[in-house]
């Protein structure tokens, strides 16, 4: 929506800090193999504030199902950073596609 500012829920770390939001990303929640994706691009969700059960993504009190249109905040995580962080498990599941590091979402109204 042109000219309309969106307020995204921010992710709070276990230590109480806030992860700043980045780009606004919108698309459809999908799965590719074992990988949760936004229109085929892998998602890295904060493990302390989200859960995925194979059909539903839970972020706090909010629920998103496969096929739902979602708006997220975050940015691309370079593959080299994933390897340096020892996240080969993600690369094994999702392949060599730079994932989106999710830092927030647009809460449903």
C-alpha cells in the first residue's frame, strides 16, 4: 500500500534486547522439502520466540498456516555467515539459497 507505514512486531532476545527490523518482505508461507520458506526463500526464525510444527508457524500468540500471505521484516543472511556460525544443518535442509533472517512480522488485524 503506497504511502502507508506498517508497524512490525519486533523480536525480543532472551536477554531482553530488541533485534532491529530491516526490509519489509511479503509473500506466501510455503515449504520446500524440510525447509520453511517465503515463496521458496528459506526462513530463519528466532528459535526462542517461534515454533514450526510442519503446518503452522507460531510467533508468540500469532499463528500462520501454509499458504497464508505474510509480511515479515528481516534481511538476507549470507551463506558464508551461515557456514561460519556452524549452521550447516540449515544449509543441508534448505540448500545453497541465502535465507531470510526474520526479525519481525506484521501482526494480523
